[in-house]
């Protein structure tokens, strides 16, 4: 028997306890421009339940620079890719479950039909045996009848 496993922790969108397990609440580290060089920055999209993932919340203010905006866009793209991958895995798991369910249903139907055929075959066999026994009984009765009538005929000759 094979099992189908799916890690549900990879499909949590919002972690309202620690913020570190939700796809939208955990920090996503990206490389963003910083003047003429690049730097890494960590962003999260949703602050939930008083807990926040590590990094900076994606929030547009008057202090948001173009470099920050590029980093935030990259973080959202990474989050979207992670959600898409999670949805694809969930869809594949759902498809496997549906296939297994259909297989088990077909197998159950086949077993039910097979048992029915066995019962029908046994009934046909028993019916044939009953007919054979009835025929033997009738032949035996006829043989006794013939034997009795022949004995009467022979006795009539001796009279």
C-alpha cells in the first residue's frame, strides 16, 4: 500500500502565531538595487495576529525609494511563485487522490460483480446436480416399474 503525503505547512498563507510559516507572513529575502550596487533585503506581505515575519512589511510610503520598490516587487514575485508551486503540488495530490478513489470504486464494483457471478455459477451447478439426481430417481422408479411388470408377466406364464 502506498500513501500519498502532503506537507500542509507549505500551503499556509497566513501564520497567525509566529508569522514565520505563512507564505505571505514569512520573510522573503531578495536582492535589490542599492544605488550602483546591490544589497539583500527581506520583506513580508502581511502582518498577522501581532506577529510578523522577519524583515520589512511591504508598504508603500512617501519614504519608499525606487530601489525599495524593486525589492518589494521581487519579493511579491517570489511569494507568488511559491504560492503557484504550492497550488500545483496540491492540485497534483488532489488528482492522485481522485485517481485512487476511482480505482478503488472500480475494484469494489469488479469484486461485487465477481462474487455475483460465483454465486450464479454455484446456483447453476447445484441446479444441474438436482436435475441429474431427479432424472436418476425417475429412471430408478421406471426400472422398478418395468421389473415389477416383467415379474408379473413371468408369473402369469407359470399359472
